[in-house]
C-alpha cells in the first residue's frame, strides 16, 4: 500500500503522509430519554448518541473517522479547529462507576 493510500477499514485514521491522529473536543450531555448525545464544534456534522457516555464516545469516534475520510476522499482540508497529535499525548477518559451514586 502506498503511503498516501486510503484505508478501507472503518477503524482506520485519515492517511495523508501516514496515519494521523487528531484531538477533537467533544460536548456530551444526557438527554431527556436518559441517553447521551455527543457533538463537536471542532468537526461539523459530528453527532452521536448512545446508552452510556462510553458508547456515545465510541460511536462519535467512528463518525469522526468517517467524516475525516470524506474530507480526504474529496481533497478537502480538515477543519482548522482540529489539532494533530504527535506520537505521545494525554487524554481524559470518562469511566462510569455505577456504585458511585451511593457515595457520601
């Protein structure tokens, strides 16, 4: 595969010179039906809903990959609000602890 080839796998990142990771700020809120809605001002069109925060973010990551693949396929630049990540970076990961509601 050439260094600029498009990946067919939905789990792949956008490939320009090499696979590139981007930081995408997400807004997550619990909606009236109890599910969680994830959106991003950084990547227009990114909307995902899940039964848990983790599921909503997993779906959002898949939607983001597909949107970025579309930008690449059409020769469009990625939105300027996205920040390219290097080989090492830190992330915050939400973890649901069902028992935490019973604390203090």
